[in-house]
């Protein structure tokens, strides 16, 4: 497997984000070394928010098209890496006035097959 140039990696990252209808006016991406870093605000082009399973699909799409790369999402509303996804968004309060815990999704890589070709 040959390492992609930074330009090729950025192009592939943009393709993955476009495939999942990510609004790139709010989300930024950068590839450096063997990492893809995503920042900003994560939302779809129609203005709706992503769900945990949809973000998991984005992560696995990155792994499928950029094998060997590590993906880090440090958004204002979501935080994720290859092992876990956390919804940070608006803080929710329960009826008693206490802040609820943030939603965390754990990723099981054994659920997916990767084709490095």
C-alpha cells in the first residue's frame, strides 16, 4: 500500500464528507501524515444533525477509502475517533434541573470488513 500525497488524501477526505452530505461551510478537514483531522460544526447540507450511527458510517468510510489513516473529529457538537463517538451538542437538563450525561457510542471494528485494495 503506497502512502497518498497530502493533496490526494485531502481529495479523498472531501469525497467521503460529500458522500455523507456534510456541509463543508461549517466543517473543515485536514490531512497530515497518516491522520485526518476534522473540526468546526458537523451538520448535513440540509441543516439537520447527524446521528451516532451516521457518524460511525463516516468513520468506516474513511477507513475504507484511506486505509491506515487515523480519523479524529473534534467538532463543537461531536467528538469522535476510531473507538468512540460522543455527542457534545447542546447540554440537556433533566426535569430535576441536573445536566444529563452526554451520549457516547462505542465502535466495534469487528462489525465491519475492510478492503484495503
